[in-house]
C-alpha cells in the first residue's frame, strides 16, 4: 500500500501524489454509493491509501477523514453537493488597495464563508505599491482590525520582494486556496513567488483534456518550495453558503461572546431588544464596518 494525496480528478481517474511519484488510480466500485449527501466519493485533497496493480496503476483502498472541505451545488441536475477540495490549511482572502477598489464588505463575506467551512483565513492586501498616504493609513487600520479579531493579515505587492517573502513563508508546506474578486492579483502573486507555477497549471490542464471527461474539479498544484495551491475557478469565487439568519453571527468570531448576552436564542442582532451584539457595537467592541457587513449579509440571506 502506498500513502498519498489526491491532487487531481478527471472523473474516473484520480492522480495520487505519494511525494515520490504520481500514481494514476481508480476507485473500486464499492466506494461509489456510500456517501449520499455528496456526489463525489473522493475529492481532490483527500489523503488515501493505494494498492498497486500489475500495470502500475493504483486502486484506492482507504480514504482518510476530512479535516474540512469546500462544496458547491452539484451540476447537471444532480442533487446534493459536490466537494471541490478537502483538507485545506488556509484560504487567502485577497483584496487590492486599489484597481479594483478595496471593498471591506468583500473581505467580511469571504471570511464568513471560511468560518462556515472551518477553513483558517488569512487576509492578503495586495498592490500596496499603488497606495498613497491615505491607502497606507487604511491598510494599517485594517491590519489592526482583523488582527484583533484573530486573523492573519499581510500586505503585499508583486514589486516588493520582502512582502513576497512573507507570503511565501505563509504558504510553505501548506495547502492554500486563493479567493477574492478577479483583478486583485491572485495569479500574479503566486507566479511571483513560484515562477514555475503557471507552467504547472498548463501541464495539468493539458493532461486532463486528454481524458474523456474534462471536469472543472479542483486540482492541487505543487509549489516548488513545498505545499500546494488549490486551483479552480469555483474556489476563487466561492460565495455565501447556506446559512440561517440566526446562525450568521456564529461566523463573526468577535460576536461569539457578546451574543451570549442576547435575550433571545435566535436573535439576529438587528432589531431585537436586549441584544448583546448591538450593545457591544455601541460600546465600540465590535467595529462599525464589521457590524455593517453583518447587517448587509443578513439582508441578503
Ligand atoms: P487575479 O484575477 O486576481 O488573478 O489578478 P491578476 O493576477 O490577473 O492581476 C490583475 C492585474 O493586476 C494584472 O495586470 C497584474 O499585473 C496587476 N497586479 C497584480 N498584482 C499587482 C501589484 O502588487 N501591484 C500592481 N501595481 N499591480 C498588480
Ligand atoms: Zn442579539
């Protein structure tokens, strides 16, 4: 048996990375119908054990428990959810200080999604080379705000080597996803810290195109300095998952304590009397931008 990690799936074949080689593996039929709530029994990111066949392909024998996973609604009229990727160490929530304009609401929305998926989030504020004094001040304020809540916050620029080194240290030996709106520099950042990255993305896509079913499942792209990037359009744009209004504040870490003081168990913290969260906001313990993001998201649920 070989231990490895599924780094790509083409529908019927799974590419299992053992660290030394990539074994093209199949999944014995007995696994297929086991899990009902998800449409794919094995996901990119899963840790597996593989037995070797005579033709040097593999058969997946065991699947490790998943620490976390990101899903999307199954396509093609299938019911249930499809796992895009599992066992993520972190999601890097990327915004740019300008071009496109910084949107704090975006950061908060992505953070809520990360919390709901139980994926650690790191905030990356990019294009700092474009910042003037107002932008630098804003970046400082945001760093303070998000670090106080408990998130890691870094500023970057593809033109600043030192900042790229910081990003590299964050990604080293970890499995990370980059999420955020298009144009903020997600691709540029990864290419700046690993020039081979783009070539690998190309390689892997070409490979799967030769298969019968070209799927848009995630793939894990190895970083030359160790670690993986989970790469898929579905991840980059991942949105709000299904959350009930009364649950939303569970995904704002700084609201967890104050909400214990709410009179109602199912308080949504926008109109109810004796609300611990509204109180904490009035006392300045919850930032105005965060409370506003909370109310905006509540509206959209
Ligand atoms: P993505 O859609 O998030 O992957 O964004 P891209 O990586 O494609 O970058 C969008 C544009 O922003 C490109 O023209 C990049 O050259 C530019 N860009 C990315 N990072 C930086 C940066 O740190 N500073 C500046 N000035 N431009 C950047
Ligand atoms: Zn409340």
